C-alpha cells in the first residue's frame, strides 16, 4: 500500500513541477498553450488510470492467492 501511495504522490508532484515549468518557459501563444495543457492533462489522467488498473489487478491476484491458501 505504501508503494502505491508513493507512486501516486510521485506522479502528482512530477505533473505539478512539469506543468509549472511549461507555463514559465513556453514560447507558445495562449491558444497553443491551452491545447498543450489539455493534452498533458488527458495523458496524465490516462497514465493514472492505467497505473490504478494495474495495481488493482495485482491486489486482486494477491487476494485470490490468500483466499486459496497458497
């Protein structure tokens, strides 16, 4: 459980830092920047969903093993 928490914390902090850097260092216009931020947010959301699904599958497998007594 601790690893999952640190994974999501790391993803969140990384997203915040990279977002701040993009906003500070970008040479794009406002519309381009908005589009890039939307793309980034969508990609980040998908990565979080995938990580959560993988972790859920791992935990379900562990639970099945514990229930079967192996």
